[in-house]
């Protein structure tokens, strides 16, 4: 039997419910959350085996699923971009506290983050053997010259789900949050594309004072995804 995470097991449900009350009032918030819950459970029936709690990316996978259920349940259909701050802070808000002592402009901190990503990649490669529909993580050696941590995903469960269920317009809420999260650590995410619009989601992470960071600017493409492009000249 496949064991998926229930909404009650996802910490991100609390700020989402709080936001609903603030925006729609308590009575309406209850109705909207009930519809969100219904959608989430209906999605679970069509979900492959990700390993539930055993998957190292469980919160990213099932948290993403909750966002896919949450946004379509909003009665006034606000622009997706209107929820970006909510989703970014819901997933990565705690990194702001870490940023008080952790600075990716510090070479030691960059080495630490590279080690964390490398260990995560090792775990992902073990998970994908057991759960073939999960994240496929490809490591890239640490860039000593530019002090950059690099890796990429060539398969993303959130992107696959969005494409299958006609929710690709909601996916930027998840992908774009990565920029916010890295910025909380005084870093810059350089990303040329995601699995939402292509075949690879690339991560190049440097300190925000790095010369490499200065070579790029961030644009919003026609699908709503943030993307890093080289500056002219």
C-alpha cells in the first residue's frame, strides 16, 4: 500500500490557513480550506509512489501538491503572482534567521552549502532507485574559481504533476521560491531554466557579491518563471 503524506502532516498548512482567514474571513476560509483538502486528497489517488515520509524531498513534493490544491480553490481567482510572497515565505521564511549568521559570500559557508547539496544529491540517487518518479539529481563538482555550488534536476515530480493536471501556470509559485530562499542566505541563484518549460532545472549558487552574480540579471518569462540571463555586454 502506498503511504502518502496527509495535509495534517504538512507544516506549511498553518500559514496558508492563516492567510485565508485574513483575506476571506473565518467563515469563508473554512469553506475554501475544505475544498483545498478535497482537491489534495483527490490528487493523492493519482499519485505514484514517492515513498511518503521516507523520501528526502517529501515536504517539497507534498507541499507542492498542497499549493496545487490551494490555488485553484480560491474563489476570486487572483493572479498567480499575487501569491508568490506567501508561498516563498511559507517554504523558506525560516532561512531569514539563518541568514543572520550564514553568509554565502563567506568561502567557508559556500563549502558548507556545497557539502549539504552533495549529500542531498547522494540521498536523491538512492531514493530514485526505490521511487523512480521522484527527483533525479545530477551533481556538478564545486567551482573553486567562482566559489559556486552547482547541481541540477533532470526530473521533477512537481513539474510532472503540473503538466499532467493542467497546472503549469501554478508551478512558478514553487520554482520562483528558490530565488527567495537563496537570497535569505546572502546568495544569488543563477538558473537558466526549469523542468516546467524544459528538461532541466539548473542550480548555480554563489554569494550575492560574487563577480559571477553580477554577470546575470533575473527576468520573468512569458510563463511566469524567473530565469537568469546574462547582462548585455
